[in-house]
C-alpha cells in the first residue's frame, strides 16, 4: 500500500502519506489537501476490503458517494482508475480552494423544520441548498452576509449550525473551479460502470462512464441531492450499507431514512472482517447489469 500512496501522491502533487499520518488538523483542513486525502482514504479502504479494486464491482450491488466521495465511487465502480480519480480530485481541490478564496462564503446546516418552508427561506435569503441530505438536514450556502441575515430570521422550528468549511461548495461560487477541472477531465478516458453507480445530481443510476465523468465536473457548482440517492437505494432494495472512511455521517443519516437496512461505518481495520461478512450476507445482483432493476 505504501507504493500505491507514493503513486497517488505523485499524481495528486501532495504528500498523501504525510498528510494522512503526521499532519495537524489545520494542514488537512485546507480544501486542496482534504479532498484528495479523503478520496485516497476511501480507495485504500476499498482495496483493503476487496483485496483488489478491480474485484469490488463484482462483490457489491451498488455504490454511491457524497460530494467528493463520488470520486471514490467512480474508482470503485471502475469508471476511473485510482490514479485518474486522484489526479482529477486534486485539481478539484485546488480549483475549489482558489474559488473559495475569491469571495468570503460559507455553509450552514439547517436541521429540522418543514422541508418546503426551509427551502423557501433559503431561496428568499439568496442562498443555495447546496446539500439536500434528507433526514431533516439541508445545508445552505452563500456569502457570509447572506448567511448572517439567514441566521437572524431562521425557518420555523429549525436549528442552524455553521459549518467549518472554506467556502460555498456546490454553488455558483465554484464555477471557476468547474472550468478548471473540465480541462483535466477532457484528457481522461472513462469506462462504463461495472456496478450500479449513483449520481449526486439526481440520484440516478449512471452506467455510461463519460456521462458520469461529465456529472462529476458539473457537480462542483451544483447541489448534492443525497436525499435522491437515498431514495434510489431504497428503490433498488438495498438491505445493507457500508460507509468507507472517514465513516459515520452517512450511516447516521441512513439510520433515520433507511430503516431496516443493516449499516456499518468502516472506521478502522478492525471493521474489515465485519464488512466482508456483511457483503457475503447481502450482495447478490449480477454485476453484468449496471442499469438493472
């Protein structure tokens, strides 16, 4: 695995091994570092789980990633090689860091309240519902002035929590980053997904590799519809969910929105055996049918 991290570090142009082991919290908070670090952690966990990334699509029935996690999902589904996924997400991180520095923006989680009223209040404040996570959680994003005004008149019965992020991700403020990543993506040759691969745009199962790559680029300045992804997973009849590291957030959301589905947050190597057993107990759809029922 150390050789693999050396290769990934070379294409990402940052020392992933150091940032993942000895760097302090301030260093890894940098968007240009955090994004490739998150994807490398997810891909490394998938390799540890399946033994070989190429074996992953044959062992699972569907894969989805939240925001930057879509790059991990693309690597697991076989749409992008691990090196292409790291090269592209590193460019995304650098581009989004630059875009965030251009204007003072941020994000605020809105917890609870009536969904329609929350969305209306976000729109009235000139903000974007950048993450619609379901389970009563929507993240509003925009300028700090807009967020401050929103906080003064929050939606009824809703709690607001300011997020420690560098900027208004998945909004129009990230358009410059989208153009930058598009240039890098144009030089890549994605292949079709080898398992059901969900898109943050609308929760759709996307089998065409080029379509998914285009969606990855466009998603930089478009809202994440994790609620739609959750609905698709339920419609597919998913009975178990494994969240790769850093794990806990999505399984937490699933506790409310996917009742009856067995969940595992894979946080340490100690969780590998349980994850393998969960796959053995629940997987079953032929991988040759990525657009399947």
